[in-house]
C-alpha cells in the first residue's frame, strides 16, 4: 500500500476526522480548538471554522451532507451549515467534555456522549434536547446509531456497552466482554456486527442477531478508534504506531499501516471506500489510498 498523503493540519493534536457524504471534503478537528475543511483528493485547505473554546474531539455529518456537527471539551455541541461553514446553533446541556457525536441515519436525531456520564439526544435541525440517557457510571466516550436507526450503542469508562431503543429512549440490553473501558465502537453498514475496542487491547465483533461475540481480535497495543469500511468487509483499528486492517468476515489481519507517532486517534473511510484518514497526535492527518 502506498505511503499516505500527510496534511500538517493543526497546531495541536488532531483529534477527529470525517469525510463529507459526497466524498469531496475531509474535515478535521484539533486540540487548537479549530475545525478545518480540506479538498479531496488534493488535500488543500478550504476554510477554517472557529467557535469552540477548547479541543474539538469529534465530528459527524447529517446524511444529506448539509449539516456538520462538532463537539468539544468546552462542553458544547455545534451545528454548522455545510459547506458554507456558517454556525447555526450551539447546543448546551452537558456538564463536562463531549467525547463523541453521531447523527442518526435518517438525519432527525443527534446523539452525544459526555464525560458527565450521560448520553443526550437532540432533535435536528432544531437542536432541541429530546432525551437524556442515564446508565453509565463514569465517562461516556462513544456513541453510534445502528444503520436502521432503531438502536443506539454507547460505551465509556466501564466494561459495558449499552444498547438503547431509539423509539422510547429506554435501555434494552447491556453487553459485557471488555475490561476497564470501551474506547470506541461502530456498527457495520450491513448491521451484521457491532465492533468495539477495549483497554485490554482487543477488538470484538458482536453479532447483532444474538449479541454474542462472533470474534475477538488481539491488537497487541492500546487501541484508539475503530471504523468499518463502507462495504462492511474491512475493519480499521488505530493503535500505538500503526493502523490495523482486519477482515470482518473471518478476522484475518489484512494489513498493518505504520504510523510514526504513538497517538492514533479517530479514523474515517471516505464514502466510496478509497481513502482512509487518521487523526494523529503529531498535529497531522494521514490519508491512505486504498485503491
């Protein structure tokens, strides 16, 4: 696989990356409090969005690509018009760092996970808070909707993954298997699996049919984030000094992508599956051409 393109993106750690749904723009968020938009595939800066007062930890798009969501250590979630970058709304309610956000597949709900141990649901596009989900005893750090929009998964400091009914905002099931903390999670696009990574240095693929662990992958290092490719066949996991690509079907290790920095943060595949972007602690974004 070719050496990655490298963007010197931020003046602090790059914490988050996301591709726009049309695949024409890459967005990054950094510990310099900024959100930056980059052209695909030339990786040139389009514009910089400034409104957060602390690190931008997470990014998400609405399915139609007209709304960009960012969230921060400053406890706020911000809604931006895309691609203009106009700030539409600032959502307040969390008491501590907002670690992760996810927009539902139909684009009508936004979920946010915070170190205040709550998951909050917000109506879109209004930004009105619709529910607060309480169940995590410590920091909530990851949240994601299933592809059919019926289930919301959340995790954090603690070994549990919680599955919530989106219809009535009730806890349906708690999954066990990890130790200490579940760092990141992602549903496969075909909804066959829920992938998660834990501090015990494993990635687990849980079958959504019976919610049992279908396979467990030994990462060999402390994990960062996990992401499925758009076709659901490949799972990317960031770890210390490398990104690992696994076959979701049989758990075979497909590729090790070296990264010359210990801190590997959020991963994102482009919608067509060609590009894989990594946010890293050396202030850079790396992009591999998977074609």
